[in-house]
């Protein structure tokens, strides 16, 4: 299986269960033993993240390949994720750019794997993602 097809298969295997429960709090959205937390992490990432030195301004968290609880106490939870991403604005419809012929082949932009750490506050009303590492949109 070529590298491209292997990545597509991996992302589909990770993302399809999440798509089936979009907007729900079921097992596919569980992270670190907390139902619904993956949905919150995905939402936070998609509102704040950038990828590839700012070239990818609307990344979508397409799936999680690994997660690890890095720290936890009564007030917060810190989770490390390895994830697949793609970009909402660069979904392949710009692959005919004659000046950048490799952008949709081996050197495909705005699609790949990365790692980030998310900090989640534990409050009386539940969990809330409050921070993440990595490139982010400027907050005004």
C-alpha cells in the first residue's frame, strides 16, 4: 500500500467513529476517561490552531492516533495528543497550481500528523480546555 493510501486508511479508521457520534457525548468522544472531552479538545483546536508555520489557518483535527495523560490533579488535566490534521481551506481543490506541482503529492501542504499538549481546567460545571501548545491564531 502506498504511503498516501496508508495515511488515508489510518485517518479514516480514526475519524469514522468520531463522525458517527458528531455532536454527541458517546464513547468515540471519550478522552482520558472523560466522555465528551475529545469533542471539546477538537473544538478548541479548530478555533485556535494553525499548522505548518502559519500556512494552514483553518486546520481540522481529523483523528487522534495517541493520547497520554501527562498530569492530573484536582484542578486540571494535561493531555498530550498525536493527531492527524487537514485544512478546511486547503482540501485539495488547489492541486492544479502549476507553480507548485508537488503540493498535492509527496510534499502535500496542510495535511499530516503533529503533536500538542492540551490543558483542561476542572471546574464545578465540568471540564474546559483552556490552553494548548503549538502554533495558534493571534488572540485579540
